[in-house]
C-alpha cells in the first residue's frame, strides 16, 4: 500500500472515531448526562441523627475481602521484630473455612504472631511489603502471593492478590482470592490472547493483564487508544481495521480483522470486537475486543497450502510424463494394418519395457522407454509352419 493511501485510511479511521465521540457527547447533552447537579434548596443537606459509631471490628467485617489488622513489634534499631495479627474480619474467617473444608483453622482467642500461625507466609513477598508500608507509609501491592497452609487432607496451596496499607499506627493486610485471576493470566499467556475495552467518549482503556505483553508494550507505558492503535499498525492492516470499526461503531455488529504491529512484522494478531451500548437505541459507547496471536496458525496454514500446491504440481508432472510416454509408444510401434493378411500371415506387436529402465518412467524421470531393439520385442506369427522373425 502506498504512503498516500495509508494516510487516507488512517485519516478515515480517526475521523470515524471523532465523529462517534461527537455523537456520544450530543447524546449525553440531550439526555442530561452531566456532572451531578447541586441539591435543591438552601444550605447543606440535613444529616440524620447518627447511631453509635461502628467499632473497628464492625468496619473490618463490612469489607467484602479478607482483611487482617497488623501491629508491629519494633526493636531498638527501628527494625521489625515481629508482626502480630490483632484482628481478622468475617471474610478472612470464611476464606479459611472454605479453603479448608471439614477442618477449619482454630479460632483466634487474641493477638497472634502472623508468621507463627502461617509460617510459609514468611517466604513470600509479604514481609517486604509490610516493611515498605511501615517505613514509607505508602500502600503496597497488589502483588501475587502463594503460600501453603496445613489442612486435614494435606497441604493446601493458596493464591491471592495481597495489599498492605498503613492504617493509623497499624497496617491493614487485605487479599483477594487470586486463583481465578491467576488462571486468567496463565490462560492469556498460554494461548497468547488478551482483551480490552475502549471507551469512545473519553478514550479510556480497560485492558486485561496480557494486553501489554501481547502487543509488545512496555509495562509502564501509556495504553493505546483506538486512534493510537491505528497509528501503529502496518499500512496493509489499515483497510481491515477500518472495516471492522465501521461495522462495530456504525452498524453495531460484531466484526473481526487481522493487524500487524511494528517490530513484529512476522506476527499476526486477530482482533474480534463487539459494540458496547449503555441504552437501547443509543450510540455505541465503547468497543470491546479480544485479541489473539494467530501467527503460528497462519504459518501452519501457509505450509499446508504450499504442500498442496507441490502435490498438485507433482501429479501434473507425472501425468504429463505418462502422456508423453504413451505418445512415443504409439509413434514407435509398427502398425501392420491388413498387409500381412494378404500373405496368409497374422502379425502381433508386443511391447516390453526394459526392467532396468522401467523404474525411470515410474519415478517420473525425464527419460521415456521406447521400444527399441534392446528394450522391446515385436514379432509376427502365422500358421504353425510359418517362420518366426524378431
């Protein structure tokens, strides 16, 4: 594709996205989708009389994720001597009971050392996260953590996304069961796929974990908008990308295309997208897409097509050789017609290829066996007393 044609295709894609943003903003204005308005009436809203202030335990139990409140035993040198768990919430208790069915962990009667209760946790990133949160007073994580806890049927492997945050003089350790997230990340890595959703109103991007890896992006770099993506794909990818976006954004249909990214000219990414609607009949607010590296599949398909072409070429070559051999045989063998009959003779021609040369024709070589004095015999025969000649 010429540079001028590529610029036209890229301009068309960007204009399509700009026009859709204008439609979304117009729709938002018509339907009063703006910043929330100030409450009616003078003054601030009346606050109803509050009940008793919830306790720390009640606040922790309101968390939807497991949480532990940690107190640190600090030595004279300022280093952490021990980490003591003072409170755990209801979600933490439920998590342990779920992961250890039939044999829940003993109930805590008071503060316990975190690493005495969970020794394998000491060999994970958690101690370093606790140290950084204490010294820097900055929340740490999320970070994938795996550890083992003894269960009634044997050791149980736990996977979680852990965060450690300063909470007054203590630290709050929370985690989200990470098995599903861990498996999703592994699946994306194994089959080289990812997904993302682009908001056409503000160019926001919500990607999966494997998005940057699949597209070859730096982990700390900005996420590409659809316009950015169009500006980075190779020129031959632009027509397909435009047709896909046209189908999704304007016709509100699911569509697919293949794109190549710079620096990965031998890698092909398949992009299948669908429209995201907020209200029936409204404009397309976003594009949700799954991206899959199909390079290996395309290479296998290309290799199979080359093999099929080679087989067809070989068959045509063998067929041609057969036709040539047949023509030569018919041209060389004598044709007696009815001449010997006038002399009371019957003539028969026998073609016998030389066994040493026959393999050449069978294997499709360029040599053809012709009936000659050394490679074939033909004879005539008549009555019993007729002489035979060779």
